[in-house]
C-alpha cells in the first residue's frame, strides 16, 4: 500500500490539448494522459485506448504519446475492419472519438 501511495503522489494527469502543427490530425476533445515515473524516466498512459509510451522526461513521454496516437490511428484505419480483433477495434473507436483528420 505504501508503494501505491508513493506512486500516486508522483503521478500527474496531463491533458493533451493539441497534437502539434506538424501532424495531420486535430483533437475533438482533450486527451487525459497519466504520467508517472519509471525506472528509466517516465511513462505516459492513455487508459481509455490502453496505450502507453515512455520518455526520459515527462514532456518527452507526452510528446512520444502524441506520435503514438497518430501512428496507431493511421495503422488501425489502414486495416480492414474484419481483420481487427476486439482490442484494436476498441482502440480505433476510442481514437476516432478523440481525434479526426484536420481540414486542409
């Protein structure tokens, strides 16, 4: 229990409000990402989509998460729906609920 309390103490929630100007997607709503220390830096987790990404700093972990979200959405959209299992289908639904292709 002490370890869990310590982990919660160092955990922060960072709302991703933009994916950045160099990415072809925009957010429909903010994405809440939990950032917590790990042995080698920090881990950012978007629990709704069941994905996480690491980085040496909190900022790097969040930036890496932004890239992962874009890559994952593109990969999942590139697959026929019939080839996706339950977890990837759920991830695709979740990502489509928070992201969309930016209008040019």
